[in-house]
């Protein structure tokens, strides 16, 4: 597919911060929803956060108060600001962009590793 471009993953110490970016140049961005999901080794892919076209945000309980999802329609880009990171946040993070009557695209994943 290769529709979405993710960046910003890396290695950080517990308590630190990272910001993930997801560019969706081919999307109908202003009317689409964006989301972030993560998958740790041996586990299922879990929902992290989403933001709808009207700006409504939703967060998994495990990240509420620490992570913030946002979008910049002028840049066709969504972000995930991750603060006060914990070792159990370690996972591959996947961006998702979808429009209810049209498409559902996923990024390639970016590794986030939080050390203790």
C-alpha cells in the first residue's frame, strides 16, 4: 500500500517524551479520521488514540493523560505526542487513516522503545 509516511519513533528513557508524525498526502484529509495503534511482540494490535474530522478525540485508558493526538489539515499530517513514557509503552506504533465510505489505510509502523 505505502499510503502513509510515519516518523518519530526511537529509543527513550522512562519518563521521557517522543512525538510521532503521520503524513497522508493522498488522503481526503479534512474529512477523514486518523488513529494510532500499537503492537508489542507476541501481543495483539491495540488501539491507542484517534481523532475524527470534527476534532473529537478518543484515548485508550492506558495512555489517557499522557498522550495527545492532534492533526494539521494544512499539512495532511497527524501527530501523537507521548509524554511520561513507560517501558510497557514499548511497541511498534501504526498510523491509520480512514474515511467511512471510502478507504482504510495503514502505515508501515515505527518502533518505540522505552528503557528503564
